[in-house]
C-alpha cells in the first residue's frame, strides 16, 4: 500500500496519491461482500475522474505511514441548500473493524460542516448487512420516496 504520514492522520485526498487509492480500492471491492473484479487500472480511471470534478471533497486515513482507507464524493446544490453525495468509501479489507471507517465518516461530517453543507449526506449502497447495517448504525436510513433505478 501507499506510504503516507506518521501516526493516525486524516487528510485531504491528493491527486499525486491516485495510484495508492486505486490499489486500495481494487483490493477492497474485489473482496467480500462486493466481490467485484476491480483492477487497479480501472479503479484509477474511476477515482481520477471523480477527483477532477470541481465539487470533489475527499479524505484519506493513514496509520503508521500506511494508507488504510478513504471517503469521497461531490458537493451538490439543491433548492434547500448544499448536499453531499458519498460516491466511494472504503477501508483496506485487512483493516476492517478497527474503527477506520467510523473515523473517516466523522472527519467527513466535520469537513462538510466547515464547508457549509447543511442539506444532508446521501449515498447508494448494497442491501447487504455488512454495508446497509453499518451505515444504519452510523445514522443513515433509507430515504422515503426515493428508489435507485437502472436499465440493466
């Protein structure tokens, strides 16, 4: 994994560290519960495109000089104020259950408050207990009146 600052540090994501994010992402989402066939190359394209948006906000977490996870998304504007969509959030597969995800989510909430984003935070995730259950335990609930649709 990519090297970063000493101790436990949460900092803004940096384009210079894109390959490290892609490596972590491909490993995390290739593992259960998602078991998707991500390669670092495909992950780098996805993450790089999102990071290039002017509304991007992202945080990384390093511990003992090693990248452990990250969370990012886009600030969106709505008639009721700014909202935030979490687009990707992952912790290294071998590091789950150590509080890194909770720390990242807490730091993101602080960052969004500093940015004046008061319209809420939302995301799309799977219904698996490992995902939906974790988000529910951290204050998220299914949005009334909304569904996710696709054509496949």
